[in-house]
C-alpha cells in the first residue's frame, strides 16, 4: 500500500502549487472517497482512493457509474465484516473505489447506483432536491383508492412531519394499471374517469415505462393469494420509508424492489446481482435530474447516513 499526503498528491497531479492545494483542502472543496477532508496532511492511497477537487476526479480512474440489480440479503454498503455487500459483487479491480449512492434495506432488491462521484450521489440523495425513487412492491391485502389518497396526502409514520406526497399506483398481475382498466370500463359505460387532483411526481407514461422496463415477470410471479402489486414513487428517503408507509395504512410489504431513480429505469435484463455501466444517456438523465418543489429540509435518514461517514452505515461521501 502506497500512502501519501493529500496535498502532495494534489500538487503532483497539477491541481495547484503546494500552498494553493493546502488552501483548497482547508476550504472543504476536496473529497476522498466521497467524504470531505479538510486536513492537507491526510494520508491517502492513490491506487485505491478516489479523490475529487471541486467536483472533478483527480488521478487515473475518473468517475465510474454502475447500475446494479441488488439481490435480497446483500447490504448496500462498501464493507461489512460478516455480510456480503454490493461492492463485494463487483469483479473489477477498481471496485473498492465505488460506494452505493443511497441505501436499500438488506431484503430490498433492485436499482442501486454504484459510483465514486460524491457530488452526483449527494445531489440524488439531498432531501432538498426531492429526486423521485420508484419502487415495485407486493403488499398484503387489497390496496384501495383510499390508500392511494392517503399516500398522496402524506402519512404519519412516527416522524416530526407527515411524509411528503407519494404516488401509489395499483397494478394488475399482468402489469396493467388497475385504475386505467377501471377507467376504460367506466368510459365504455360513459361514467367519467376521475381526474388527478394534484400534480404527479412521475407522469403516467413514465410510471408505465418504469413498470414495463423495470419489473420482471418473475417479480409479478411472487404475488400470492391475498396480496397485491403496486408501484410507488417517493421523494424522500426515511428509514424503511415504504414499509412504514404501508404499515400506516395497515398493510405489510412482502417484497420490495426499486425500479427507478429519477427518470432512469432499472434494466430488467440485469439478473439479480448483475451490473453494467450507465449509458451516456442515463448518466445525462441523472445529472439533469429535477426533483419536485422545495419542501422543508428535515434531514432524511438516507442523507444523515450518507453524510455521517460512519463505517457501519458505510455510505461515505
Ligand atoms: N423503503 C423501504 O422501506 N426500504 C427500502 O429499502 C427502501 C425504501
């Protein structure tokens, strides 16, 4: 392992003179593995650590972006003494430069972005930006129109504030939107279909695309008797958020899979545990992602964990 001082590394990489880079580091504009470091004497391993100065990757590797279909039972973390992590599944020699941008529960499956780009991860997870995350879920019982309304209006899940408006869509096991099926029947019987009364987080067309492209037949096949399939989009990342929201309406989440981050959809051809680089188009979509309107910053769990740098939380910026 070759360790060297951070300021020396930056100066040798041509970022500035030794005194310029010291100032840069002290001003908080340098990140090591996604975490702000303000000590010029901080020791790094140039072969392993990813260094950013003012949002620009310094050194050989550059920025890396992988879309992974996380399997259940694997931690969204960089390292863990006992349990396999998403990073352990990456075969490439530079795997240790990556971290997961955000956390999914151990039993949650689906889209995890693995990157060394701390700024992008921060933007996608910032509670201020409200970037939507869309999930496929199998839940107990029959989700009703009233549940859809409660999700839209916000739920008490035991936090200081109600949850922000979430978009809940009931799906039929053949992947259709239940509401649309009913609407089609209603329009045949000349009954007016209900109009949405508030702006949608994710357009109907986009939600339909996420469901079509992100949910595999084998996911629908998990839906058993007395359960139903839904898609749900949220713009915050509180601890166990989706599970707690369903709990608040008296239901239990039996299976959960993230199918989209912002407008980028999970590639359903990725088998469980597989990954691939993001395409240029997908990366552009994440870079240009626009969240919904500003709302109070209550420091979501995801963000707190991301910024804490605690090894057990692992997401390190
Ligand atoms: N909500 C949950 O309950 N779990 C997750 O993993 C993600 C969102």
